[in-house]
């Protein structure tokens, strides 16, 4: 982190943030405040890392910026729209969210059906679905597992499946919670390559991670959160 400077959002000040938090506070029902009065702008042309100690509120923040949770106080704007006014389906077309545990987002009895789910939901034709799924299977090295039961896959395979299922929605932004957990060096490199390709396509990315090597390798910006507050925000 020593190589990072105090935040300057270079050359993008004129561009609308993809996601904006305005005085956002959050607490779980009957709990203490977990996040306090956060203000944050996230841009599509940045790879942003969010780091900080266990229990500091990173996952909660990830679910707020992806529209899964709605703020208790303040506003989350996604493409300028209040997340409270958007259905999960509307948010899912704009923002993909990779859970800390990929099992939490795998529902279908086979790999092919899992990747097809969102496409069927969108009402695409059989032919369109077939072509998109075939491309995704190839891009994520899952073709040989297309008929497998998802929950029997290895951790790395399940993660590739979860990312593939998110990306067929064509979101403009991807939020990943601890994506390198449980991956060996080879799988981390595969993930790194996938994220670099997505970055080149202009997809904005937020990675919540304790993995300092991974963060230093990818991040254009590092946000540190502690005790529910942003204590540092630097561009790299
Ligand atoms: N469903 C919940 N109900 C009540 N409190 C919760 C819930 N989920 C998380 N919390 C509390 O909110 C705080 C922040 O949790 P969160 O999971 O966002 O932290 P984190 O920074 O992601 O931690 P980690 O590094 O361990 O993943 C913690 O004190 C946690 O106990
Ligand atoms: Mg967490």
C-alpha cells in the first residue's frame, strides 16, 4: 500500500460514478450500527479493492453497493437511481455480485442449467440461450463439466461457474467478496487473467479481499474500512 497515493480519481471526475453512496448507514435488525455515514463514488474504469479487519463491515458494504441490502439511512445510487426503487432483477442487470461463499448463489441441478437460469428469466429464445451458454462454458473452462451437479464441483470450478452465471447477464460492474479464498496458485492466476480480460472490456470491479498480493497486483484504488468507517482511500 506504500506505493499508493492519496486518492485522485484521474481523468474521470467528469464521468458519472456507476455507484454512489450518500451518507449511508446500516445496521442489522436489533443490532448496532455496522456502517456509519459512508460517502463513496465507484467508477467503471477502476479496479477497486476494499480491505480491512474481520467484522469491519466489508461484506455488508458489498451487499449495499450491489443493491442486495438497502441502506437504513442515506442513499445508494446505481447509475444515478436509488437502489430502493430498483428490483433485484433490475440491479442484477447492472451489477453482478459474487458471494463470499459461491454455494450461496448456485441453485440448479446442472452446470448448463445454472448458467441458463438468468437467461431464461430474461425470456431469451432457446437458440440465444444455447449460444450464450456455449460461449460461457468455453470462456470459463467448464465445457467438460456441463452436465455435472454444481455442488459436487471443486471450489475453483464452483467459483468459475458462479462468475460465468453472473456475467451472462452482461453487467457493467462486478463485485466480488473474497474471490481468492480456497483457490490454489494456479486457480488464482486463472482468476487474475479473467479479471484482466473483464477490465479490458470496461467492466468496473470491486474486490473485497484480505489477499494483499492479489490486491496489490490488480487494484487501481484501495479503500480500507475499519469499525464501519472508511479510514483510507488511495489510488495506486
Ligand atoms: N446477518 C447479520 N445479522 C447481524 N449482524 C451481522 C450479520 N451479518 C454480519 N453482522 C455483523 O456485522 C458486522 C460486519 O460484518 P461483515 O460480515 O460485514 O464483516 P466483514 O468485514 O465482511 O468480515 P470478514 O472479514 O470476516 O468477512 C460484524 O460485527 C458482524 O457480526
Ligand atoms: Mg466478509
